[in-house]
């Protein structure tokens, strides 16, 4: 998969000879010189938390047969996505926080944008697939093993990845084949779509329309589908006669709902609202939340309220101690 992405990017960069720029200057933290060390420490802590937390979930799901179910299959994919998502941004950001020369190569900028879009779009689609899994589990429990079989789960995951790869490559190629011969400075800490597009030395109307369509389709459509799924789930739960069953059903959805609202809340607030409504500093703060902080919180959210994850972890620890 990633070889395919790398090949696509390589083909793209063969066509950027028309661009005069060789590097991009990232001015995201230029206004916070006195706080750069503090921001570095906090960002490093959250990045390590994201790697360790999501890595542990990947490890536990692989080793624990009790976690080989559709819900944890999707959670495994989500944890892998979170590692890739934050790793596409955090390492370069951390380096630039300690460096006087806060730059990224033109090729590196294209790669960063592509993988940021790839993992971000895939996560949007995967969260929608996870909501469908919870809908079937609660609203159609008797049919659940037949509907959410391995083939169906693999198809939903593969579709999410295919959409992410297609849109990530497509938008990156369409932007980085434009001529760039003017300013090379952007007021951001990574190569986001609009800040980079503003550097192009040509009319970018078609690209802006494509980005607007991407935002609506990838952000709003899955979010609305998730919303509809949970409305149906709530109606089903409220009709359950036994209070214990209602609590159990709510508990199986609570982690996913929390992750959805944290992820979509920051992303939609950043990309859907009018650009003139908030300052550049607000945009950078929101970007820090959804690229650095959110990936570190997801493992905590899923492990704190999940007895099966806790049990798998304790079983692993007890095995280690027995040796």
C-alpha cells in the first residue's frame, strides 16, 4: 500500500520541475519563541503517549484471541491510523521546534500532505464503519455474526483505506503539480492544504472547489451517517425492558461516541467554519489538538471503559511476571 503511495508521489515530483521552490518555511511557532521549549516538551509527551498507547492496543489485539472480534478489528485499524496520522506531522514539528531553520523540503512537504490526508480521510471513513458495527450489534444482535463476518469487516476496512489513499494522492498530486515560484512561507507548523495552496503562482479556483467538496464529503457525510446510526441505537436501547441491558449497551458505545466527537469536533470546527471567523493562532491551536493531542487520548478512552482490553493487559502482565 505505502509503496503504491510512494510511487505516486515520486511520479508527482517528477512533474514539479516547473516550480522554483526547493523548500517551504513553516512559521507556525515563530510568534512563540519564548514558549518553544515548553511546546516541544508537551508535544513530545503527547507523541510518545500516542505511540505507546496505540502500539499497546495493536499488540494486545494481535496476541489476545478474545479480542479477535469485529469491534477490535476496527479498533486495531484505528490505532494503526492514529500512529500514522500523528507521525506524519509530529517528528518534523518537533525537529523544527528545536531548530532555528524551520523548513521542510518541497518533496517532504508533498509527502507530509499526502500522508496527513491519507490517514485523516481513512480515519473519517473507519469511524463511520465502527458506528455501523455498533448499530448492527445493538439493533440486530441475532444477525450480528452473519452480517459482520470477516469478509464484511475486511471490505469496510479496505474501502476506508482505498478512499483515503485515493483522495490523499489525488489532492497532493493536483496541488504539487501547480507552479510555485513566489513566497515559500506559510503560517502553519505543517503542510496543510490551504496554506500550501495559497503559495501557488497560478489560479487555484478548481483546487479550492475540490477541497470544499472533499471537506463536505469526507467530514460531513460520515458524521451524518454516524449520527443516524446512533439515533437508531438510542431508540433501540430505550426500548430495552431491562435496565442492566440498557447500561451495557450504552457502555459498548460510549468510547466510540467520545472519540467521534473529539475527532470530528476539532476537524469540522477547523475546516467547515468561515476562515475569517477566527485568528491564525486559533487555527494552529486546533490543528495541534487534532494532530497531536487527540491520537494520544484515544487509547486512554478505549482502555478506561473497556473491561476486555483491561483483562487482556492484565493477562499479558501476569504472563510476564510468571517468567
